[in-house]
C-alpha cells in the first residue's frame, strides 16, 4: 500500500505536494537543521497539526508527518533541539507547524507534544531534500520603505493581534502593506492572518530556508538580509514586521532590529503586563513609540504602564483608539493616513 504523508506547514515553500519523493534512513553524520524528515506518530495527538496550506487537522496514531529538523526555545511553552535526538530515534513535533526535535523542557500548562519516531529523510535521486534548497531568491535590492516593528516582552504578548490591527488600518488608508514575521518557529497562521487583515504580500524566515530562528546570528543575519531583499522587490509602501518573542530571547530578535536599522520608523512593544514593559525597556534599552497588548487591556493597566515606564499606551482592541493610532502612524511613517 502506498504511504500517505501529511505535509506540515514548514514544507510550504517546497514542491513535496507535486513531485514524488522517497524516504530513507540516513546516518547521524548527515543530519542537519532544516532537513526534511518523516516522523511516525506514536501516540494519539492532543493538539492539531498545521498543514502546508495553513489548514489545521487532528492526526491519528500511526500517521506520517513530513517536517524539518530545528530548534525551539519558547519561554511559555517549551524547549527542544533536533541535535538531542537519541539512538531510539524518538522525537517530538515541537510546533504544530512540523518543527521536529527532542523536547528538553516543557511548561506544565501546555498539552503533551506529538510523539514521533524518525522514519527517514525525504530523498530524491539519492540526495536528501532540505528547506534551504527551496529558499526564495531576490534581486539583491535594499529595503527602503518605512518599517513598523512589533516586538514583545515574551511570546503570547499580543504581537500578531497588534500586527493585524496596524496592517488593517494602513491598508484601509489605501497603502500597499507588507506583513512579515522575521523571527519565530515556523507557524504559518500568523503571516496568513496578516494577509487576512489586508496585507498585499506576506513573508517570513521559512521563505529563506530557516525552520526557526533559534540559530547562530552568523547564519540568521545573511538569511534575514536575503528576506529583506525579497521584500524590497515588491512594490510596497510600508512593512509591518513582527519579531517573535522578545529581543532578549534566543530567536535573534536583537539581530533583526540591528539589520533593519534606520528603516524602523515606528516601534510597538507588546507586553503581557505593565511590569514586563519596565523589564524589557530597562534590559534592552528599548524606547517604543507606544505599548500595546494585554498590558493595556484595561484603563487601570494602561495607567499603570504610563506611571511605571513613562511610555504611551494604547488598547488597540478598543476601536475608539484607532484615530490616535492613525495619527501616530502618520507622524512616524511620514505617510498620509487619514485620522
């Protein structure tokens, strides 16, 4: 019987859905981050898998997932590393997007990861297939449009929600907006939500062959410059870019901020609570244009942010704050955005 493979969203830049491939075991000496591999599900999953289309499904025990080796270091969920996979070949889906590795630490508040056994590498003509082989290439152009940068105090700090709202308001003003996720761990749903909010085009690090941005800065920097060049090839007026997690976590957020440099015209800090605002502001010497996220969920929270940090705070879930948001964006970006 022909094997049935479920292509996870980390494979979305590849052609695995249209051109046949084989699966074969490779020795550990040939394993690398970004390799496309197959994992057999060993237990009944408790959470869904994200397919290459972005659709979520609940798999069954025995299903075969195609994902990629990588690393994750999520403060509120879990940590894992493909290099820690032992001789029993057991591993976990570190994200629903198909990031495969050995779990080394997990929050007690999240469900168990999908348990897998390595069944082999994805092979064509005797050679393994990797994410890097399907990386997009640009013309080498330099990004010159203004950037709205969204950073957070941690994961789950409201960055994607804030990005969607900012993109929506800029698109309503008639601007061609790009949406990008510059750091993170391969999930497709975030950039798809930017598209739903009105972005003319969306981008992320998977486009340039990275399974996650938990990697050396020497590897991430060139990949990011390649991605920014791809973005520059599109006729956009403004880029809304999310740097997943916080600048202090091992996702290369600090590298992303440094590479964007003077293109950053507006910085939004999304915070989980008012005290976290002070922590990131102090530790990273960050002075955002305004604070958003759960730390601004009530009038009391907004007032506390302002009192503790001296920073401007906006609850973007309150539609009455859209006019001040448009005014601020218009001032920072130098673009006509009707209030």
